[in-house]
């Protein structure tokens, strides 16, 4: 009998974190887009965790359904599951719950009050399968105690974290996560992890900066020795990622400009290059992106720290180029700490792009600096206006004490 290659299947083993806790997840090496929206240049992982007490056994979160086989391989030698904790209803964490319940029909799903309705809507969970746990409620596993901490809007309204008191482990779900496929169980390659976590924060968490402020403060009383998120490696030195979040969330913007542009016939590119040089000559750091080819993840990451956003666009049929409009929509949706914004570019024969770009960013309404528009190829007067804009940005940064 000839064994066909398709008969082979990956067999995944659980990985021990402590005597009582195992990682039971799946690494998605090939995934390149999340929610049909977010680029994943480095893949991702879906982390589930098994907590084994003397009396009760608990699975914290599950995996994306297309990785179900890998989770079930790791559960093969687990004879009984008493609870499944759902920290977050999104399907990359909850999607495999129905199949896990088929294996363990007596297990009860635990989660927040808002999560109950969401899981009924998203995966068809029934009333009898779910038990609400209150904020601050505890669950005894015998020798271990789990505490449930509501952490809403990181990044959905129903989210919570689960804290294992005796081991001082915070199971934070999407909070503190990173989209990164790696065999490393722990976040020891800090340079790589920092970039992945910052991209994750910028693309997913930054719109919820105000709730995250509250949730970071909420965690201050807890002694946390390990943070086990639902995506990316585990932090066995949690001060690394908590320090990064405190910087991204609480620190003032930096003396930096994000300058994103797209150009059809070089005019907007010439203006962007001139403004780039003018800002650098005035001591302002610039993150420069051609929106025709830019990694949008890096563009959003740059907005985490910047004091000013400048978008350059030619006028296309009385409005902005679609790529520039997308940059404006991203800035509006992600709600960065940016204090000022400006539009530059070629007006073509009629103009109108700058006004429409500003209309796409209503939250910046009172923070727009005077736009600079050329009639085709920029000339001496246009360069004077760009110098004026560079002076204004520099002065705004100085007045705000940005460093």
C-alpha cells in the first residue's frame, strides 16, 4: 500500500508553561490578512491555555476554526473539561467552542454578561451552555483560584481577562497581543516582538486608547509575573510589554511628522520631498510614506507617536486620490494622539481634494493647518507656502513641548 502525502497531518503537542498551565494553541504561518482588512506580514497564532487544578480543569479560549485539529490533538489526553472560559467573543478565539463542547458536553462556558449575547449570535451558544461571571468574581479549581477582570473595549465591549492568582498569570486575550508566527513560546526576541506588538496596537487597539488607559490602571494592583495573550508569544517579563503600552497610551506625542503621499504626475511628490527636507532642516523627525507602495501597517505604527500628520494627494475628478483618502480614513478611525494635520498636493484644473480630505477626518476639524495646493508643477510661491507650513508645524511642536 502506498502512503499518499495527503494522508499526513501535523500533530501538535501542548507546551508546558508551569506545573498547572499548558499552552494549547496553533501557529498560523501562512495567514496574511485578518478580518479581510489587517495585513499580517508575519502570520499569527491563536493561543488557548489549559489550567489543571486538583478539582477542576479549565480551557481558556480556543482557536480559529480552521486550526481546530491542532487544538483537538492537544486535548486528546485530557479526559475531562469542566469549564471553557471565553475572554472575548471574536471567532478567532470562540469559533472552536462548539466543537470542543461536542467532546466535553458537560463543560460550561464562562464569560462576561455582554459576551453571553454575542456568543449566542456568533456561534449559536445556548442558554444552558453559558454561565455569566461577574467582574471580580472568582472560581476555585481546588488548589488554584481564577479571578475574572472585566477589561471592556480591548477591543470589543464584552472583553475580559482571567487572572490565575497562585501563579500570577494574566490571560489577557487580545490585550497585549501581537500577530506573529514563531516557535518561540516566550517573547525573548524583544526587537521583533516590539515591532509586532506595536503594529498590533496601532491597527487594532489604538482607537480604544481611552478605555485602555482605564484598563491599564485597573491592572496596577495585580502582581503579574506572566502575561499570556491570545496572539503571539507569552511575556515572562511582563514589564516589557506593559512599559510599551504605557508609552503608547500615556506618553505625549513626539517631535515627529508622518508624511504620507501619492502622486500621479510628480507634482505632489515634489511638494512632499520639499516639505520633508524643510521639516528635517528645522529639527523635526519625519516618517515618510509613498502610499502607492507603503506597508499600511508601518504607516499606522508611525501614527502612534507622531505630533503631526501630513497627507499629500493630487486632485482626481474634484476629490483626493483613493489611496490618500484611505490614509485619511485610517487616521480618522484609529484616533491617534496626533495634535495637528495638514493636506498638501496638486489642485489640477479645479481643486477640491484638500476640502474633501479634511471632511474625511472630522475629529481633526480644529487641528488642521492651512493646506498647500499647487496648480500643477509647484513653483516658487508654492515652496514658500511649504516653508510656511514647516515653520508652523515646528512652532506647534515647540509650543507643545514635543521632544
